[in-house]
C-alpha cells in the first residue's frame, strides 16, 4: 500500500498514524517494535485515529548477511525525500 508523506495542518484532527520500522535494514530496533505491535495491536489501538505498522524496506531487512541486514538495497531512503512529495503544490483558485 502506497502512503504519501505530507505536512499536516494542526487544526485538523489526526486520522492516521503509521509506525515504520526497517527504513534501514541494518537498524533492527524499528523492526522489532513493529513486530511487537503487530503481535500486540491493543498497545497502539486508539478510538480517535487509525494506527498502522509497516516495514519500510523489507528487502534490506530480509538480506541479513551478517545478521544485521543491509542498510539499503538500491537507494538510501533518507536521501529520497523530495520537497514536492513532502509539500505538494497548492491548487490554484
């Protein structure tokens, strides 16, 4: 499922929270917390918004090699956020 990052308006009610682990395959803490929340969904369940967990870079997480996984497969996800994807243009009136 594709999710878009965007700036939120503080006056709007929060509708969805995404807990992401595995952005870098060699950083395991996020993977473990996502797995923990998937086994214990009541810990993150809220009445006022939807909470979703996901592994951002499953291929890098799965490529354990030395046991830690690869940092990334094709591209470092920290370097692929563009301003136009974070702040989409405002439509003209």
